[in-house]
């Protein structure tokens, strides 16, 4: 195994600096190691260690070479040379150099990291951890200091292996805890080591606590100056948080042994300048995280979590933690915004579900005479005025925690909702502390008239907390009338309108602003719309009066129908609008034509379609906003490694919110808590069932009065017949409307392919909705199946065609192959016969070709002789003919006429001779 690792490391050296150089470095390190292990003179060995430490510290190639072969020799020095302090110190310093990354220019992620590889190799050495822990008992300062540095490096890169090793070593953690009482430099290094060691290691956390960690931690914090201290205070608080996180038993020990006074004291601001640097900000954030962990009470699986949480709350309130949190989060606006947000989140955790703490907060007043105002008013002012999104979320969390399951508190806040004269509409921006909570909230709501929809939607979020699950508050708010701000100076022109109508108007304005460049981005617009829709959902829930008020303005229904079907809106907005429409059905008690539940369902069916409408709920439930909703707020844990990324801590993700391209604004995952999501889910089931029930009963119950069927006294027959005709026409119209509605239901629900019994049709509304969904899925699947069948048939026909062509071609090829084979066989047979004849011809037959040649020569000679003789005869005959022709001319005869038939007769005679010859 050792040889494999050494060869692997040498190979890495070769990859890093080249084969030739790597061999040079390997040989150089090997010579130094040989001097250290085999040298006779102590000074020479010390010099070799010093030289080795120098080259390993400055060159990655030497780090790799040392890692490949040097660790066993260094550990041997630590074991056998304990009396030679200088040599032990040099060996430890060399190990530190081998484990320390060299800060060159940042390269690619694929580059070799020698320090990381050496850390892994050293952690695998047998008895390495126990040897290092034993060195902590040495008297030499540098021996202990370098040993702690080595352990920290090992723990940073191989935490689990080191945690397991330390647990198996007797008094291992005790030795580390003793280092907290050592000199300052060693104490700080031991503190950093324990911080890494206690992360996600419950057994080690318990041992550290029993070794007196709490007392030592707060002692160091006090020595360093509490929140004004440096990074050591941050390390102490990080160690403290590691010990308390999800560990109820350690929280009990802290509360019952050391107490929480020292923790609360860290939150106390000192001095007159109240200056905040980055380190002080991080220290306070770490202390607020400790408060948060105590208010959580422990892990979710711990059965004693709730009891421990309540005990922690009680103790913290007794220690005046609420006053310190109000100073940090609400009263002191010069405190960095990150601290204000964390403090307000702690206030929300402190009061949620605790009536005593809620009443305590409600009774708090902030400021100095005469400028004093209730703490809740100050929190609302921050919520409406802040330009920081995270601060708005934190302030909203306090008010939500105050109103949750607190009917008396909601009624108290609702009682202050009294409109103020127009002249003070902007007073809360001018620090008018005399304004009540409700007046400030209402005036924040009305600022949407001036285009400031962000403040209006923030106020709407607070209003939804006041109205949640409180029927009296909902009905009271229906009586609040608002006058149009633009018409307010001319009271005769300003018609008051219900507050609910004002909110719907702002919702429509937010939708229209999407098309205006520079006003709102899509995500910001959805953030305003979603919060206003959340208010409407909360207000209409279980409140028929609110539904009636909403439907009093006919454009409201038309706008909602358009919003649900508007594909340019986000899934969340369309889903919320669908929920509002559904509430207008299930909580509708109206009998007025055009406003009753039947009219709403008819409008949904005609404008959207039931299938499409129900699909909006499914899309909303699957959206990222609903999936990512948290039951409570969480905030960042600050560690030593994360401080470098906190230079812009003031911004707290403001820039990130504007840069994200999500369809829904990221703030919605914080504003839409789990309780609201559960409300929407329960409303969805009721809406589905109620809509089906609307189709299963008549639109209106017509009470047939027998007197109407009888002729009235003094009524003429014509008038009586006309009245009966009108009555019958009315009933026919009603029946026709019912038939059309049932036909629509049949189209949407009855095409499931299955038959339902009449009693089944009237009993299960939810079953019908499920059947409709299944029917839609089945229809889509059938369409896809038909397409696949058509494609399959086309492919099969083409396959058959090509198969036939292939068969024909194969038959042709086969016939050609057979003919070729036959010719080959015949040719071969003839060649064999010729060869056989040739072989036999030399012994039994003469040379046929030679005989033919001789015969041909003889025949040619004979024919030439005969031809010569014939030419001589012809010459003689020609001379005779010439003489006779001359004589005939002398005698006066026509020679040509005499010679005309001679050639023909001769030719005919030649032919007869030829026939005779044949």
C-alpha cells in the first residue's frame, strides 16, 4: 500500500512539473530524508530538516515529493526524538508546510492540490492522531502550536476520519479543552480546532459540554470585549452554536448551569458612538443566531422540544432580551440592516404562540418623550417605509406572529382602523407618532392611488394577518369606506368606496402596469398581485358578507375571469385568482340574479371551461413557490469561512432579488407561509365539490302557487291566457337553462367511458372531479395512441414493400448465381476434357494442326497454278474477240447489239451448272 501511494504521488509530481524536473525534486527530497533518518550528526539532521521545510513551504512539486515518501520519517522523528525539542519542532513545522496550500494565482479546478493530497495521506498514517494529541502535553510553546495547526488542517479536509479517531483516544478531547486555558495564540488555535470538530458530531458535542465548554466560551468572550471583540468572539459563538444546534440537552445544561445572562449581555450596545464595523456586525449576528437556536428548542424529532422551547422563552424574557431586540431591530435605525432583520426575526419567534409575550410586546413603547409610540406602530412604520426587502419580510413576520391565533390582538388592531382626514395621508412618512396603528395602515393602503403599489401591497399583507380566521374583523373592515385621494380636495366629487373595492382596483392597476416599461418588472408585478390576492382569499374565506361586497361591483367578476385565463400571468397569480372565484361560489349566499353561485359557475364554465379552471389548481400546487414554502423564517449561519463573502452585508440580497429571472418573485416563498398554503389546499377541495353540486340541483326553486293557475276575479279570458303563457314561458326558459348547464357538465364529466349509477352521480362530488381528470387524461392518451397506431401502420406498410423488393432482388441474385455456377461447371468440364485430349494426343494421334497447315499450303499452290493457266486462256480468247469485232464493223454489223445477250446466256448457263453440281 505504501509503495502504491508513493508511486502514485510521484506520478502526480510528473504531471505537475514534468518528468525530468520531478525526478530532480524526488532525488533532492530523498537525499534530505536520508540525511534525516540515517545521519550520524545531530546538527546535520537538524540542518536537513530546516532545508526540507524551506523547499516544501515554497514549491508544490516539493510538497508532492515530500508527501510521497516523507511522512513515515517525520512521524518516526516525533516518536523517537522527543528529547530533541529543536528537531521535533522542525519536523512539526515541515508537516505544517506540507499541509499548507501555496497561494499562487488561482488556477483551474482540475489542477493538483498537493496540500489536500498530503492531508489525506497523513490522516491515514497509523497512530498519527494519537501521536499528535500526545504532543499537546509538551512544555514547548511551538510544539503545541504547530501540533494544533496540523490537527486543524487534518480536520478541515478529513473531518469524519479525525472525529472518529479522537473519540477512540482516551482523554483526547480533554487535552484539546485544556488548550483553551493556554496562552492566547494557542487558545485561539484550539478554539478554531474545536469549532471544526463539533460540527455535526453529537457525541463530541456532549463531551465538550461536560468538559466545561460553556464557562470557558463565555469567559473568553468577556475577555475579548463581547460584541466589540475580534474574530475570536465570532469563533466562540460559532462553537457555542455548534453545541446548541438541534441539541435540547445541551440547551438545558446552558440554561441551568451558566445561565443566559452572558448571552444577553453580548446584545447590549455600549458607548455613545454606536459604531459598527464588519466584525462587530458578524459577532452580533452570531449572537442573534444563538437566540434563534434557543427559541427553536431543539430538533423536530425531540419529544421534549416544546417544553424546552417554552422554558428558554421564559428565561430569555426574564433576562430582558425583548428590550435588547427592540433596540437592535426597531428603535435604532443606524444599526446595520442585517442586524435589524435578524433581531426582528427573533422577536417574531419569541412571541409566536405565546400570549404573555404577545401582550408584553403590545405594551411596549419606544422613543423618548414626547416622541413615544407603541412598538407595534414603529414596526408597521418600518414595514411601510423601508427600501430593503428583507427588512419588510422581517417586520411582516413580527406582525404575523402577533396575530396568529390571537383573536384579542386582532380585534385590538382592527379597532384602530379609522380613516383619517386627507391632510394627514402622508403623515407616517413624516414621523407623526400620534397616528394610530390602523390609521397608518389605512393610509398605507391608499397610497396605491398615487402609483405607489409597493407600499399598498405591504399594508395589504399586514391586513391579511389581522383578518385571518376572524369573522368579526372581516365584517368590520367591510364598513370602512375610503374616499378617492384625487377627488378628496373636492368632496362633492369624491364618492366613497369600500376598502375591498379599492384593493381590487390596485390589483387591476398592477396588472396593467406590466405593459408599461420602467414601472414594474414581471417578478415585481407578480409580487404585488400575489399579496393583494392573498388578502382577498383571506378576507373572503368563510365570510358571505365579504363575497357579497366583492360581487357588488360587476367588473370584479369579469376581471377575475380574465386574470385566470391570462397566460401572460404567472402560475401562482392564475391559481390565486381561481381560488377567489371559487370562494365566490362556496361562500355565496346571494339569491340575486347574476350574483348567485349559479351565475358564477356559469361564467366560469363559459369563459374558462371547467377542465381548464380546475387545471389552474393543479399547476399552482406544482409551482416552485408552493413547493419551497417554509413554516418559519431562517437566516444565515456565520462562520469564519463565510466572512470573506460578507463585505456587502448591508444589501442582504436586494440585488439578487432584482436579478433573478424566476416567474414568481422570490419574496413569495417567505410571505406565503405553510398555514396559507394549507388554507388554499382545503379551499380547493371545497371548491371542486361545490361546483359539481351546483350542477346537480335546479338554478332556482320556483314555488308554484295554486292561485297563479286560477283565473283572478275581474280578469278577462285574454289576460288570463296571456298570464298563463308568460308563466309557462318562464318555466320553459328555466328548464332550457338547466338542460344547457347539464349538457355542459355532460361534456366535461360524462365522457369517462364508464357508466355511473344514478345514486353515485348524486353522492360524490369529489369523485366526479377525479373522474373528469381521469377522463381528460384518458382522452389525451387515446389521441396519442391513435397517432402512434397510424405511424405504426405506415411503418409496417413500408416495411412490407421493402421486404417484397428485397425478396425479388434476392431471387434474381439467386438465379444469376445458379446460372453462373452452371457455366463455371461446364467451363471446368470442357477444360478438363481438353486437357485430357491433349495428354492423350501425344501418344495416339498425329498433330492435327500441323496436318491442316500442310494441306492449306498445298491447296494454295495448286489454286495459284490453275489461276495462271486460266488467265492465259482468257487473254487468247480476248484477242480473238477483238479481231471478230473489227471484221463485223467492216461488214456494217452492230457489234454491241450482237453482244447484248451473250453475257446473260452465259450467266444462266452458269447457274444451271451450279444447280447440277449441287
